[in-house]
């Protein structure tokens, strides 16, 4: 049975000597707002880490396939859904009932479709479009960031021509010495019940994935990344008992010393107003 309570949540995570989300438009340097120098991490990046964790712990289990990954073309997966449902494939104009049947199959069998939704209307075998109950905002750094271009030495040349100039060459990597990011998200019980069937087991898996999204995703490029806090607002109704903005304002993160560059989570204070509107409860999961 799909969830019956609306949720909002706040994530605080940090990076040390790494690049949490490179921008391909600017040489893969850390993403920043050019007007304010605040850093940000895209929703796509965060959802990728959640997908990767779910695939890692649930691989091969029914209902927990991942649609958005580079194993097959998406249209191939849509055709497979039609075949699994016994529907005719290869038609240029798909019957609406077939689309509904295929869409339901995708929701039941793919965790990320059930959670985040997906555009599945490409190709000859359309599975429709699903608006997922779980949505994330871009995460933004609490303080302006300054990234550094670090020169590194590479001792493995790729071609013999390049080896003719020497055994080593120089490269560069972009790092942020330290940054704390805040991300916010929403979970709509109404969409879960109306469309995807996102249920209590899916919800618990989502919290588990958020808590651990960086623990199995370490790399030299991303440096040290940790989930520091996860706050969850639970409404006792389907449509909610308070505006999300009012709830998000209950959690304030500030830099303790504005004159010193932050270099650790301890350089910030997290202030939580635990006085909740009627019908809303606050839990800290990290």
C-alpha cells in the first residue's frame, strides 16, 4: 500500500578536499553561482547516488530495478516492458490502455521510476510519463566557496608520441578545501497513491540510501564526503499540515566565525526550532 503521509526533509552534507559535482561547462570545476560564489550540487547528482546505493543493496531483487543507468538504451527497456505485459510492440501509434499498462509495470518493477518518476514516452513503445512523489532541490553551500586548481604529476603517458617528450606529464584537478551543503526534498503521498505506489518499504529504503549515499561512492576526485544531518518532517495527513517553507525555516545553519574560512563541520552551528505546527513531527535520522 502506498504511503499516506506527506514528508519534507533537509540534508546537510560536506566535502573536504574534493569536487562534489563538477560542471562540464567549465572544465568540470565545482559548480558555483557566479554572482554569489555559493556552491551547489544538482538534484541529478544526488539522485544518481541514491540510485547507485539501491542498486548495490537490492541488485537482482524484484521491484528494485533501476531504469536510469547505462546498461541498455531506454527504448529497449520500454519494449521489454511491453513484452512482459503481453502487449503488441513496434506500433507507431500506441493505444492509451497499453501505455497505462506499461506505465504501471515500470512503476512496479523500477524503484527509481516509483520514487522519482521518469519520462518514458520515447520510441515506438511508450510507457508514458510519470511524475514521481520524491523531488529534490539543488543543494547549496552554507558559505561561499573557493575552489583550487591543483597540479598533479601523471607518470603514465597514453601514446608513444607523447612519451617521446618524457615519462611524465602534468595534469590538474579542482578541489574545494571544505564546504557544507544543504539540500531539501519533498515526498508527496498524493502522487504516491495516485500514480506510482511508492510505499513504506520504499520510504525506509530511501532514508537508508540518503544516509549512506556517500559511503560507497568514495573517489579521489570527490574527496571526503559525509552525510552530517538528515531531518525529516512528517505530516499526519495526505496533503500536509503546514507549508514546506515554514518547516524548512525551522532549521538554521550558520557559520560560527564569519571572519575565518570554514574547514570542518564543527565550524558551523545547526539550530533547530523543535516547535512544530499541529500535525507535524520532526525526526533526526542522522
